[in-house]
C-alpha cells in the first residue's frame, strides 16, 4: 500500500452503511491534487455531472455516470455497494478515534465549527433563537453519538439518532442514556434507529433540524436525491437541513474500500437543485490538518427562508436554550 493509499485511508468519515455515517467519508480523506491546470480550467465550465473523477487506486472516470454505472449498475451491484460500506464500518472500533479514522484529535475543532454555524442559523431562522420552542433534531449517520453528545443534545430538547452500524448505535445508547450526566427530561436522546439513510423515512413534521455529517458520501446520486425528498416531510415549518461533508477540489473521488464518494462543491449544488432544496448559507470548517479534505457546512431549506426580525437581544440570539 503506497503513501497516497495510506493517506486516503485516514478517513474521518465514518459512516458505514449506505449512506452511512461517516465513512468515505471519514470526515476527511486525503485531499489528492492530481488535477492539473487544464483539468481545473475545464472543470470551471463543465457541468458537475460531466466532470471527471478518480478512485482511490488512481483510476480516472470520464464522469460520475461512468463510475456509478460500473459500481452500482443493476440491483445486485447496488445492494453489494451498500453491504460493503456497512461491512467496512462493522470492523471499526466504536470510539471517537475509530469513527474519525484515527483523527480523534480533530473532534474539538469539528464541534466548535459546527456549533458556531448552528448558533447562527438558530438566531437567524427562529424567533428569539427558538428559546421558547421545543426543539427536536435528527442526527443522521450518528455513529457512537459523538455529535449528539458534544453538540446537539445541548441545543435540542430531543435528539433521534439514525445509524446503520449496530455496534456504533449500541455505544451511542450507552454513552447518551446510561453514562451521560447531562441527559435530562428537557435534553435527551429519544429514539435510536438502526436503519440506513437510503431506507429511512422520518415521521411527518417531527424535526426542526436534520443534521447529516460525514455519511452522505455512501449514497448514490439517485439515493441522495430520494433521501432528501423523503426527509423533507420530517421537517417542521421553518425547519432545515445541515449537511457537513468533505469536498473534492474538482469532480469526485471514489473510495473503493469503504464504498463512498467525495463530491465537489458544484457537484453538491447540482444535487441540491435536483432535491428542490435552497442553499440558505454555507461555511467552511476551520482548524483541520492540511492533509485532509476541505470540509464544508451547508444549511438547506425547503423554501426560500426569511430571516426573523432582529428584535431580540444579543444575549438571546446567542443562547437558544442550551445546556452549558
């Protein structure tokens, strides 16, 4: 295994199953720089669906369709794609270091970046930052409950966890229900769903925020679009999605081992359009090691959102009923 392959295997992304949690996506795969200046110039004018990409062995594909046809064309191949993704994560230790691909030390920076983004969104999209609202969130590709425990449960009254790797979900249940001293009737993990993204349909109108981090790379483009179209019904009026993912510089990068794909910013935006979603705000994650992929957060709404009037105090705007 050469150096590039070793670096590519440092996946923070551990999602696992089908869309699974953070896999290919370890939040960060090595950020390959194979594209030359000509490829970069061409990518600037090409449709994202026409841009070339590579796999973790260095093989080039003319476009996403060529890659998806080879790896998921037909029901048998597609089933095997998802099965292999889950199998990869079933062999990973249920720990922060395990789900972050050996980069457990980036946990604090990741949570800090996510919290700043979430605070901004709550302040801008909910009256008084939602301080009087019963907040419910869905943590997609939750893994061991890392994001729920370190972030979501402090801002939301209830958090549901969705994770297809059973031993990760068992660890999440133990961490959040049996060991978490912050758990209370007002801020708690409620439901634990051992279901892959591509098979999940939420209850109608349950969630204020659906958080999807380092796991959507396990979904094919068609299942990506289908997931978001189904998940829309799970949002309350005014609710929104947060997608946090690795970014390829151009086109895409396929990880053959954990069955996940890292997409470019333009690739994501094309899929958002197909989902009928509006990009309200985005922000780059700061403070990660340079050898990792860039990571970006996207806030997505089902309608063009209107910012709430800024009648609240600065203190209220920065504290939407959280546990300190």
